C-alpha cells in the first residue's frame, strides 16, 4: 500500500532525547528570535512587486498573509514540540501520515528553501548594484539582471514583439552575476562550517530594525492621503483578486517564523511561551510591514502600470522591465512598482538620499545571512532524507575535515546559483511560496490526524481550537496558492511529478523504513 510506511514516532523521539537540550528560552527571547527570522527578506525586496499587484491595497495583503502565517504557526508549534528533531515539516509528516506524503513535503521544501535562497540572493544583488550606483560606480547592466534573456525567450516562443518587450531586449541584461557570486560565497561558508553566532545575528537584526525604523520616521510625516484613495489613485486598482495575489507573494516576507516553533524543546513552559512568541513576533512584524508599506505608498504613490489590454503588467516580467525603462526615459520619476530597491528609491525621491544609501547598505549587510539560513535549512532537509535512504547515501556524506554535509551543500548551492542567475526576484519568491504553502497545509493535516490516531501522546504545546485553526490553515494556504501567478501554480505539480518519478524509481526501493531499518 502507498501509505503504509510510517516512521515510528517513538524512534524519532529517541533521537530528540539524546540531545538533552536545556530549556532556557522565555517568551521575550522567542519573540526576538521570530522577529529576526522574519524581518529582512520580503520587506526589502518585494514591496514594489506587491504594489504592482495590488496598489495601495497591498496593506490588506500584508494582513491576509500575516493571518495565514499565524494559524499555520500554531499548527507548526504543536508538532515541533512533539518532534523536536531536524527535518522540519518532512519529519513531522513522515511520523504521522507516512513516507509518500513525507517525500512530497521534503521535495516541496526544496522550493521553499533553495528557491527562496535564490530570491533573496537576487534581492541582495539589486541592493548591491544600487548601492554601487549611489556611490558613483556603474555596474554593467548586462551582467546584473536577465531581463533581455527573458524577453528573448518570450519572443522565441511566439509572443508578440510589443514595444515594452523590445525595450527590455535592447536595454536589459543576460545574467545576474552578483546573485551568483553571493550564492557561491554562502555555499563555500556552509561547506567549511562557518555559522553565525548569536551575537552576530543579534547585530544584524538590530541593523534591519534600525533601517526600517528610519524609513518609517522619514516617510510618515510626508504622507499624502491622496495616494491611498483618490479618483486618479484608487485604493484597490486591481480589485480583491489583486489583494490576494499580492498576499500570495508577500507570504514570502513572513517565512522564518518557524524558528520559534522549532525552538520548542529549548523553551521554558512551552505551553505558554511558544504561542506568545509566535503571535507576538508575527504581530510586531505585521505592524512594522504596515508602517513601512504606508510610508512608501503615502510618500510617492503605488499605482500599478497597465498593459495595452488595461490589465496590470506581471511584476518581474520582461514586458514590465521594458515599460519601466520607457517611463523613466520620458523624464518621469521612476514609479515605486519599477524600483528594484523600493525603500531606497522612496527615500531618494523625498529628499533623503544619504539615509537611502544607509538603508541599502543595511540590506546588503543583512540579506546574506537570510541566504545562509535558507540554504542551511535546505541542506539539512536533504541530509535527513538521504539518511532515511530516500536519496543516495552519497548526499549524506560528511566532509572528513570540515565535518559538514559538503556534497548536498554543493548540489544545493549550484541549483540556487542557476536559478538566481536567470530569474527575477518576484518569480523566484512565488515559486518558493508554492512549496511553502503545500508544506504548511501538510503540517495542519498532520496535527489533526495525530489528534485522532494518537490522542494520548504528550504534547508540550497544544494548538488551541485545533479543528478550527487547522481548517483555517488549510483553506488559507490553498486560497493563497491559487492566487499565485499561473506559472507558480503549475510549478508545484510539475515539480511534484518529477519528485514522484524519483520516489518510485529510486527512493521507495532504498527507503530504510521500507527495508525494516529504523
């Protein structure tokens, strides 16, 4: 039978017992851990993408994405407290609903972590190139994005050669070298075993929060209410579909809260402190995001650019890139939706270029740590799957000198570098979200299934109103998934089919659980 292979939960818990982690974290520490894990990715790199999809309505998008993350986090926390071992949602699913679905979750997590790391790398590249430009150093456009390449691909498939596409073809780049370089550096650091200390991470969190606080302090005083809802600048220029479409993309800005749930084993009084840490960190981040988005909208406006058909252009597309070039060439101020470093651009426009450069510098300093965390998470999921026999043993090999899983790290780094070289940040974030949303749905299902199949199991943290919270998580994740662009929606089943082929032709026969090795 397809669903008969379940990894015994007791066997997994024995691994956790050997760790013997000390319970020392309180609600405040968990909240700070969550804020550090969340802030620093989407708010720096996806604000313009959200504005192009929803206009000023992206304020509602932040609320929708934050709510879905909150209910998912409560489900995540119960399983993390019960199964506090490596492997994330993959391990939880293996212990509850079996190997096949666990494989699919682990396979989907590649989209969350590896593709997510690529998205952040491209976001870092945009800020690094912008910072150099602000310092008077012109980095070649041909090797700092792939707009021309993407336009060439569309034209080769028979897309009509619109003026915007031709502009992108003539002015865009062919490969994103800075994104490849930062991905390569992070891969090398992971192989030699360099990790962030708590002190360094705390400093980076402080830098990110200081930069966003400065942005809010300078933009809110010059806020123009007409930018939120006027005859020429409606609040919902793309309707509710635009709000949910932006929420599906902005979801990427909240990923990282699971750092709280996975710390459950090291938490004092987890029944009280884990939910406080989860909800408090997500609430604080949501308020921060709303303030930053309000400042950006109120300062310079956030209306989307429309195509010849009257519909908003797809953010990150070659046609969008061409239109942005044309708008600026006519002498207009670059719209918020066109900027690849939105917060820096807003500060430039309102007369604070110096602070804008500092905000850009903060992003350049802080974002590589997010790339490292995401790639680290990916390598550990791969490592756990290989250790379970679902992937070749070679991927679970450890370097003789550095004692790190160097093979799987190198494979992950190469894949992330290729994606970062040729795809825009918005598309990468959407692809990453498709995998993340699927994994979160499976976590909610696992929580509810385990409440029925093993109700007496010790649960250091119990999801409140689990049948309501679990249902809201599943419905919320599914609705955000179908609100993604069509290409991102199709990526998940396409990627899943490839995963099933690998599973049935290799993994099922080599599985340790299937062979009785537990």
